[in-house]
């Protein structure tokens, strides 16, 4: 059974643990099977790549996956970490909201 996460692609998150603690970034990809997330500019790793027809190769820096438990959603109102809740609006849409400020996260 697939697990539903409160963090989605395109969200702004804060790293709460690990080498990049305190850094902010945008979620690029979410893997629900392994509970991991790819965040732009976070958990950078160096990879030795062989030259191919499309790239020159050499040592390339790229983002590595980080566990979802080490991330906190950023409140759109005051840019501080917050928990995320769900509520149903008057028109029947179920949306995520920041528990810190009550601001709706989904558009």
C-alpha cells in the first residue's frame, strides 16, 4: 500500500537533521517506496562520470536523496518550519494548510 506524504514536489522545505541542517530548498522528486525526497541544492554528492556522447564526463556534483523525516515544511507566511494539516474548503476541495499560521499551501 502506498503511503501518502504531506510533502509534495514543488514545496519549500527546511532540513532539520544531518550535514545540511538549517538549509532550505525546493522538492524536486518524491519516492514514496523508500520514503526519500530529492531537494534542490541539498545533500550534494560528487560522482565520477564517464564521458558519453551527451556529456563530457569528469567529476559531477548532484543532489542525493534525503529521508523525509529529516525535512520540515516551510510556512508560506513567515518562512519558518511548520507542521502540515488537511482541511476541506467550502467548495469541497481538500487542501493542505500550515498549522503555524493557518495559511493554505495548495493552490
